[in-house]
C-alpha cells in the first residue's frame, strides 16, 4: 500500500489531487506555477537568457486576520522586494486576499483600466506597497471577458472577485502579454486558475562546444540475445570496409559501431515515469469523464448533474488509489529482485525513481568577514579577488630538488605494437556506467567484442606505425580510443598521448 492512500474515501490524501492538478497544468502548457496553501517557504530565482528573474509566491492573510499579522506579511514582502536589484526582473504571484478595485485615476502607476469591483482594506495595503516600489498589477491591464478577470466567488453573496493577482515592476510590464483566468481547469478548489503569458527578451549565447550524440541504452548490453544480434550486425556492416588510411578507417569504424549499437540497443531514456504516467491509460478516461460531468453541472446546476459529478469524482479517487498501489507494488518488487540478484545499479535506479536524483548541495558565497553575498556582480568580484590572491603566489623549485628526482630507465618494449590481448585487457579494465566520449560510443558497447575488436586492433596498429597522423588531424584524442593503453608491468602509457 502507498503511504497516505487508504480504502476509506473520507481519508483520501491529496496525492491524487496533485496528479490531476499536474495534468491540468500540463494541458495548459505552463512552465512555472505558484501553488498556494502548500506551506512551501521562501522565493525562487531563475536564470534565463534575458538575465536573472526572481519569482515570489505570496499568500496574504485574509480579512479576518489581525492587523499585526498583516503588518508582518507586508513588512516581509517589502524586505524581499528591496533585496532584488532594480535591473533584475521580478514577478510576484499568489492569492493576495485583496480587492484592488478599478480606480485607475487614483492609482495610475499600479492599476490598469480594467479592474473589478471596489477596493477593500487589504487592497489598499497592497496598492500602497505597489505604488511605493513602482509595481503594477497585471490583471488590470488586459481587456478580457468579464469571466476571465475574476478568480473567486464569495460563498454567501455569490459575487465574483479578483483575488489571485500577478505583480511585476512597471518597467517589465511590456514582457507580460496576457493575464487571465481559466475556469475550465478542474483542480477541485474554490479558486480558479490565473495564468500570465510572459515573453522575456533573449540575448544570443555563444556556446563553447557543439552538442554531442544521442546516448545509447547501455542497460540492454546485459541481454545476451541483444549482444549476439549486435555482433552479427557488425560482422555484416564491416564486410568490405577494410580500405583507406587509419583516419578514414577510424571514421568508418566509429560511425558503423555507433549506428549499429543505436539500432540494436536503442536510445537511452532518462525520463522516469511516475505512477500517474505509468497508468495513464487507466486514469485519463475517468478524468475525462469527470471533466464532462463538471462542465454539465456548471451549465445546468441541478441535483441530477451533481450526483453524476460526485459519482465520477469517487471513481477517479478509487482508480487513483488502485493505480498508485499497483505502481508502488511493482517498483518494490523490482527493487527487491535487483537486491536478491546483486544488481546494485538496478536497485539504486529503483530507489531514486520515486525520490528523484540526489540533490546537489551548494554553499553560499561569503566575504572574508563572513557576510553572505547575494548580488551577482559582487559574487563575480569576490571570485576575481580570490583567484588573484591564489595565483599571486610564486612557487620556485630549486635545482637541488630537480636533481634529486630519480630518473626511470627507458623501457624499449613499449615501442612494440600493442597486441590483441593488451587491447582486450584495456577494454575489460575500463569502468562501466560512464559518459561516452565525443564519438558517443560507451564502454559497454566496446566490451561486446566480436568483429569490432578485430577492426579496432587493426586501426590502433596503423596509428602506432603512423605516429604523426592524429596529431595533425585531431580526430582521436577526444574519442573512445583514448582509453586504449600500452601496458608493461606497472607502467601504463596512453597511446593517444604517445601519438600526440
């Protein structure tokens, strides 16, 4: 059983709701979402081609809150805005529990011409903050349909209000193309979804290197049938290709091995499906049925359509619990099977599938006095100061120390051509589960042996005899051939380093 998922409908957790909300957001193609009442603290920063952008998700105390709580919230929001440089873009979004009204003449810098209703006490607090920081409310700057300007209906008066707002600086208002409400989003909440379409101005980025090849799925190299098919396909591909110099034969070898491996083993898939995606065939039909029931109830709010909506919601809850339990049961079985067979890699992959990849911990940059630096320009200045002091020290090596270094004898046997046995030992010693080189051929593919090892040995021998070849062309040093070594005893010399 999945933690939090029980057979009692009254104790259903919010896991299935999260999946449904995620599906709605995916349908609307939203990139960034600010969730409310989730108890997630602090704000976030985003690095874009247009520069750093700060995103703040805010939830304002309601009208029933004490004045002290409201003052504390707006003081914290004021402090957060003050810490953001003026040149940096900022977007503040969330449920402000405030009606800002439509008085554009009184608040020309903060309100647009398309506000809704009248201003209340919370709205006045918010407008005063916006006016002080030159921040405008984007919801009031777009002439949309009346139903697209409101997001919440009062349970008693049944009047619609505009409480969920999107704020940005006046200078960044041109980047916001539209802010409107989507009542069709079925998220089982009393607030409707408010979306803003933002287009940031980009700048050209000069990439230092070109993108590499698509990675091969190396997990299938453990399948004997796949390996046999791969070796047979290589034997057919290498027939009649033993011509040309070493450079031409290496390029032909590289492309043939990569294409054959990609055809046999397939492409590596980095995305790990969650329980909703794994059982989308079961979940999507019942969700679509609930969507139609909700639309029918909104068009004709009668008792009959309400019962139909409640029935479809119950079906979605039961299906979600069953799919989640099946997913976790299968995942636990996979992890246990990998542990029993000694497959540590498979066990680790199964564990990180629900938890996600390990988080990379970062430490804040501090000055020499211990103060945390948040401004990007000051951080760069601190790094310049650090490396200037680091490389300012000049190290001198005395002649006596150089003469004291023991000279190793010259090993003439290293000049002989590498044998096939040395090639097999070098390939066998290479670590698996490592990123491939520029050629895109991982170590697991090279270890499959067969005709490719014979062709690889011939190419290496040609490179050994033509020592200046790859020094001129620069083909080999960034390829997988850089791992082939010439070994005698404890001395190991990389072939490519010798050639270059």
